C-alpha cells in the first residue's frame, strides 16, 4: 500500500506531517449531517509516495500529524500511534490527528 505525504514547516515548532492513502488523493469527502466537506488535496498531502516503513518514524515522532485514509489510520492504530476512539469517518474514510504538546 502506497501513501502520499508532505511535511509542512519542516524542523519548526509548527511542523505538520500530512499523510493519506494514495488512492484518495484529490477526492472530496462530504458528511452533510455534520456539515463537513473535506478535500484530500495535493497542496496539503503532497505528491510523493511512500511505503509504511518509510514514513512510520516521521509519524511516530511528529508533533502534529494529519492522517486520512483507512489504510494509513489502521496502520497508525495497529502501531499504537492513534487511539481508535479518536478516529472519525467521513463517507466511510477514516481521519485522525495526532498532537504532541
């Protein structure tokens, strides 16, 4: 499984690591009940593809991580990086955020 990732503000206190399942890049997810419209944009999630073992360390050490996609979120849960109770779903696609203080 390939993932698309981008690091914003690298090596700063405002660093954000954004990772998505590659196959949902460019897709817009809508939840009318919660009034959520979420676009998995190339501007935010980037265009570089990675395998889990290439980005796992960045995710586990990231201060602010944004994950979208069933595969990436499931791997983060399996590896103890995300609590499954903190995951939301938009159109059946999982989304999680990790914040370190």
